[in-house]
């Protein structure tokens, strides 16, 4: 049996851009991706704390230390600059692995930069 558990979460990041004319995805500052252990093209769930919208998409790395959180394509209709989001990804674990698993949780500052 494989259990789907939270692998990583970027908690309460601020949307910096919404680009309707880009082909899908979410662009995330690569420093945040590294801190959370999220890989390029990884499947993520994105929750908008401002309006309750939820989407699934894949990740594109953004410039390091840019604080970039950009919703691209159709998602730009559901997220606006300034919205607060939670970005989550999941992974499959055996029951034994699940017992010891601790998800990575990243809390960026108000500029979406890593807090030291």
C-alpha cells in the first residue's frame, strides 16, 4: 500500500504576478523551491487564502532571491497580485515510511524571501 502524504508546503506566500498569457503553471523563486524540496515540473496544489480558490498545476523555477510567485495561464483568473497562497505537494510513502515522515514547511517573509 502507498499513502499520499504532504511532502512540502510553502505557507502564506504572496502572489507577485498573474500572467494570463503564459501557458499554465506557477513560477516560484528557486530559493523557496529548494528550501521546500519542490522540484521543477513537480505537481502542486495551490490554495488562495483570499478567495478560497484551489488549483493543481506544475512548477517552473523563478529567479533566486526574486520572491517570485506567479500564477500563469488560466490560473491568473483565480489569483491576483497580493493574494496570500499556500503551495503544497504530496508524495507516496509506504506505511512504514509514513510513520517517520516530516513534511518540509517553509514560511517566507512578506517579500517571499527565506527567513533566516
